[in-house]
C-alpha cells in the first residue's frame, strides 16, 4: 500500500492511495481538481488514474471536486450515507459503520466518527496499518465541533486510539504548528510534547509537511487524546475530574478561545 500527500487549496492535504499489486488508485477527499491532477501527474506513469474517491464528510473542501474528478477520471465517490442529502449527486455509494471498500486488494473498513459533522467517517486499512481521518483528528489537534457534542467527538477519537500505536494517521489539514502552540499551553510539562513541538517548528521552517502522524504519537502528545492525563486536566482546571468527555470538551473550548 502506497500513500502520497500533496497540498491543495489553502491548507488541505490531497491524499492518494495505491494498491501496489493491482495499481488501483483511490483519492481520500476531493478538495480541488487541479491540485489533485498536478499531484498525480508527478507520479505518472507509475500511478494509474484514480478510480475511487473516499469522502469523509460533506464540507466543500472535502467533496467540492467530486463532480470534476468524475468528469476528468470517471471516479466513483463513496461518502457517508448519513450525509447523502447534503452531498447530493456528487455521491455514488453511501457508507456507514462497518462498510468495506476495496481498492484493488486493499481493504478499507469504515468507522463512523461523528463530532465535526454528524455523519463524518474515517477509512481504516487494518491489514496495512493506515487510517484516513479527515477532520476528526489532526496532528496535536481535532476538528471543531460544528455539529456534534464533546461526548460524540471523544467517542470518535477513542475509536482511533483503539487502533495499534503504529497505525499511520493521515489527516486533512496542515494545522500542526498552531496546534503545537495550543497543546503546550494546556500541557506544558509534557516532555514528549515539548520535543515534538520543537521538531514540528523546524520541519515547518524547512517547508515540510507534518502528515502522517501515528496513533501512538497522538496518544503521547495530543491533548485531545489525553483527557485522562493529570497535566491536561490541570491545564483546563479540571484536575481529578472523572468524566473524560467533559475534560475533552473543556480542552476543545480552550482551543476555540486560543
């Protein structure tokens, strides 16, 4: 399983997956046709034209190019069944919890992760150790709760945290430097976070992308993945609080004000 990420729009990542055995190619989300075409052209002729788009949620920077990609490449779009009404004709096949999508011989399992939107899904490739999380999780961050509740989002993030530590997490936006600054504000004594933040700052100064991360890295350093941590609880004035969803919500509220 090969994965590439390339910039699209202002701060999105366009993501492409290839089955090395069959050369089947899929895209994850559809921010911009021209940006995607440029990124794929850099891998031609090794990579075939994409045949599938796996969309995580209905926001325009994730589904806006579906029609254009269908016209250009003949792609079929898979997207959350719960968001069919919002996505409309750009969507071909609806998916939900437990749905499976094959990309050549690669098997993706769909997990529903409401919070950012009510129908948001992620695509997990368990045999290959990759998960494509859209706006549910970022490096050192998580998506805003536009439609869901803190309890929903914490449950969704917990699904990702239940995956093996070495699972590569492919997220949809380059927000990592700003996320690191916030993370340090609520978890300043976390030495692993401090080291990671310095590495991120150097990487971004060199113009390098921060995708992917791993489940283990987020478990150690992402405050949204650590509501049970004494340091994070202290950082949001909830030390000893037993309701992890409530602590998570306090971290999200602090980020919204940051």
